[in-house]
C-alpha cells in the first residue's frame, strides 16, 4: 500500500484531531532497514528527534540497534523504553548536542553508551567526569567527536549543518589529532531527505579531509537524512558505500535515520469546521498548522491530503487553514472534486515524522490524540489522548 496517497482505516470513526500510525507501514520500512543492516553489516539507530512514539518501540527495537538522542530526556527515553526491547548485544544509546552542561553529563552517564561532543573544549572539560562516572556506575561509555565535513548537500539553510556559520561539528582547520585520548568515534550529519549519491559525495569529502584520523577510530557515524525507505532510493549504492568505507578504513559504520523509520507511515486526521469565502474559498479545520505540523511553516512545504490535487487540477480550489490566531496558520492551497463540507474529514499523509515530537499548545489548541492502526486485525488502538490538564501543567 502507498501510504503517501492512501489509507486503510475509516477516518469517520476517528475523533479529531488525531495522529494515526499504520503499524503495517512501519513494518514495511523496518524490513528495508533490516535488509540494509544485514547486507552492509552496519548498525542502524532510530533518531528520536524525528520519531519518539514509544508505544511502537517493542515493534521497532528488535529490528534496529539502538537510538540516537539529542538531550538527557531523549537518552533516558531510549534507555528505559527502547533498549529493553532490542536484541541481545544491541540497544545502544548515542547522545549528541551542540553543548552540554555538567548536569547533562551527569544524567547522560546513567543512560548513554556513547557521548558525542561538538568541540574539543567540551571534550577536554568533560572527559575526566565521564570516566569517573562511568567507572562509578559500572558502565562502558565511549566518547566521540562530531566533525563538519564542510560539504553541503541541502537546499534549505535551516536544515544544512554545513552552511556558512554553522555551529555544528568541528571543521578540519580546528581539529586537533593530538587530542584524541579516549575518542573512539567520529560523527557527521549533513543530509536531509536525500539519496545515496549525496552520501557518496559527502564520504569523499570526509575522506579527503580526515584521512589521517579515520584509521584511529573504532567507528564512524554517517548521521541521518538518508531517505532509505523512500521509493526510488538507491539502496544498492548505499550498501556499496558502507561496505567500501568499512573495508578501506577498518571501522564500524552507523546510520541514524529518523524519517526513514516512519516515512509515509502516519496520518493526521482533521475535521472541517467551516468553509468561508474571502477573496478565495477557505476551509477551516480543527488542526492548527503551527501547533500540529510546524515543519509546514518552518521548511516550508505543502503536506498532501488524500484525495486532493494541486490548485486548479480538480473542480474546486481552496486554501486550508487552522483555528489559531496566527495569520500564517495555513497548510496550503488544494483542489478537490467536490467542495469539502463542515464535518468532513481531511487526512494529511506522512505525519508520523517531525510531528508528535514538535507539537505545542499555542493558543491553548487541543493536542491531537495518538492512535495505532493494525491492518492485520483492523484494530484501531488509542494510545494517548490529551486535554486541559496537559495544557495547564506545561505552564506556571
């Protein structure tokens, strides 16, 4: 089934707004990732920053090798909710942030197996503390450094870690190969929803700049942004890149996809509240774009609605927006065979990723509930519903 264009549950029976994740589509993605793991002999981590729906972790964890986290809270979630479901010998927690406090490090030394530093200053400051706490807690904690390949593949500056002025990763000019005591890994991340040819060029840039450092490492993490489960992605090329890199440098390779794990596996179901006529037809739905799908504004991009077309493609064109006070609370312009009516459902696709992890309660807007659809049984399970107390408890 093509989760980009269709769904297999009844949206009329869904109380909105609601995120629905199709468990069968998650399994399809996992099968592809498991194939990459086996063929390339690499490790694959779930990027929690993208998808952290822990009710799905018992399904995801046996097929993956652990998680990558961006904060003590994410690391704890991975340690407590993901790792216990992993295969024996896996369940790693890797944590990176542009900067850590001492309190962060103390927390992370209880939950993380790998801590990745963004600078030599942070490495020097916290290396003794990590060693002390690792020994005290009986944990083996590896240290790594994030490098900046100084090679951009992204077209959107906000999502380009190699853009000029980027604060992410150590550039070669500032990399001190004499200060690698205890460092076993290198990490980079410069891709965003891209194919394997972008990784191939990035690997070439890293090899050109860090050829003297790579043989000294135990592992290298290629980061995320690999759209491995997207139709048309060149999986064979990815496998060749990883295999060649491992053989050439004698290192283990990690990938940390987020989107690829849950790509096209989730939906946001909304209800039409009103249809108004301004200088064009406008549909008001019960989902607020800045609250429930903020990437639409940040990227920006236009999410797909099942049954819709581009403006002018179908008989009736409109703009679709939400109920908040923000003038820019707009999903985009769409066309339909017939005009949506009050009470109709609108189903947005590819809404499992960078959605639940980024929702907010601006204007006191109701947070979407979360459901899992199990196609093998037709069962729709409500995982979580939210209400006034969730809004109130986030405030002082």
